[in-house]
């Protein structure tokens, strides 16, 4: 799948600043691709970027990783996690450390971190541990286009308000109608520029497409699994933030049947799983 851009989007993108990969991430990626990666060199590279190294330690000591003893050094984190788990984690926290976030999105990264942790936890609950690391990265990365557009458009808060009141399915349509582009497209372009895995780029691009995406053939099986986990995590996060449930989760309502069918879950099983997570 190639990201499809309209002529209007191409014009808009000339004026939107998509941040390049941090130099530390470039060096990190080069070293991890070598036949025999040097852990000492990788540690030195990451320590050279204070924001990235601090974010890694914060994540590995979070509830998602369930460590009985706090990890105090970056080298210790690398040795415990191993490169396979470290690579998606570094890419995920790098975007958080690189993208400017306006004051109007004060709690933005905190909420994305909660979604990312829930993505990872759901993978374990659903017996899909191999997807946990990439699901975490997707959870943290999938809305990166929002702060980029919020900085670019002075009235972007109108989109955010629509999302709060009517859900992101309707907000995404309003966003495209108003700006002729979307945070999903911008986020997918950044993910592509940062050389994230193709399934992740595809899910970011199609994250708000509810019109037959599971039958369209646009996404392969892994991408559909990641999309489903992301939707489940976003719904779980919505429930946690709206305990009274006075407001319906419109985003979930638009695609819940397809997600549950694809994952082989009933509504009762989903409620039971969320209850278990809440009591953990």
C-alpha cells in the first residue's frame, strides 16, 4: 500500500514541518542492523540523547513491563530487554521526545502512553505476545499527526472538540473536510520517513477508516491484528476515562462488530477481560 496524497495535501505538506529522525535514532538503527550489534556502542548512542534515554527508563519502569525492581541505568535496561524488544521501544519514545506539543495538548502524551501500555497488555491477554512490542509502538505513535497539525493550524482545537463530543470517526471526517488532510496521513508519512514497519504505517494511515476495512484487502493479517488491538486499547482507555459511561464511545461503536468478529471475541468476553485488567 502506498500512501495516497491529493494535490491539495501535497501543497499543505510543503508547509508542514515533519521532524526528521533524531541523529541518535539514525545511529541506533545503523548499529542494530549490523551483523553483530555492539551493545556498548548502542548504549553510548542512546545516552547521547537525554530525552530518548530518559523516556526509555520511564517506559521500562512503567506498569506495562511489571518489573519488581526499578531499572536505574540505560545499559541495564538494554541487557534486560534485549535488542528485539528495544528497537520498537526506542523508535516509539523518540517520536515523543522529538515532536513539539502545544499547551493545548498538555495531557496528550500521557494518554498515548496509557493506550500504548494497554496495547501491550492486551497482546499478552489475547495470547499474541509476539505483537506486544510493535503494538506498544503503534499505541504511542498512531496519533503523532495531531500535534503536528495542531501547531500548523490555529483553529485545530475545533477538531479536538469534535473528537471529544462525537468520537474520532466523525472528527476525522470533519478534519479532512476542513483542512484537506488528516492526522492519519501526516502520521503515516512521518512513520514512513522514520522507517517504521510497513504494517504499522498502514494501520496509522487507515486507523479511522470504518467502511469495510476488514474486507477491503488494504491491510494484511498482521496489520488487521494491530488495528484491532489498537481499537480495543482505545476503547479500554475511553472506559477508564469515562467511568460513568454517560457518553457513548462513538468511535468504538462504528467498528466494534468488525473488531470483535476478527478477534473471535464476544462482548461478554471483552467486558470480562477489561474487568480483569481493571482489578490487576
